[in-house]
C-alpha cells in the first residue's frame, strides 16, 4: 500500500485510552498519532469510511485539558494476530474539522509524550 500521509506519526510512550464520544465506552488504545490522524488498537473492528467521534484521554492535565474530542474517519482496518497475548484490530483514522485548540493540544502531546517509531 502506498504511503499517503503527509506527516510522520509518532508512537506514545504509554498507550492512551480513546473512548467513544457518545457512549463513553472504551474504543481502543492509541498506537500512533499525528495532528492529522491516529491509529487505534481495539478488540473489535471499526466500519470503514465511517466518521466517529472520539474522546482521547490525555496523559496529564497540565496540558490544560483532561481529554480532547475529535471526529475521525476510518480509512483502513486489519486484524493484527502477531501478538503473543491476543488478537486485536488496528485501524487508521484521519481527523476531520479539528479545532485549532485541539490541534495545538495534540501537537503538545506528540512533542511531550511520543517518540519516533524508527
């Protein structure tokens, strides 16, 4: 698959929980992040080409917020059965209509709590 993203995504030092913005149920764990999108690991697959509202728990309230709410469209989803512990799905999302404030908070999370994968 050809790489189409413009920004390199960063992996969080600790996996952050991401919740459904409507039901508040756990949707998955953040695997990587950029200001344009994210990848989640989850126990169930997401529907493709569907926009979801997520609430991302932040690692600490010093960023001025305890969570960030984003709308994100699912672009791909696949079963990852390489884990020694359990099978899970990874899904790539692209953010839509992110507010400047939330983009700033995500950028600060990336710079404070993430590292380059390579």
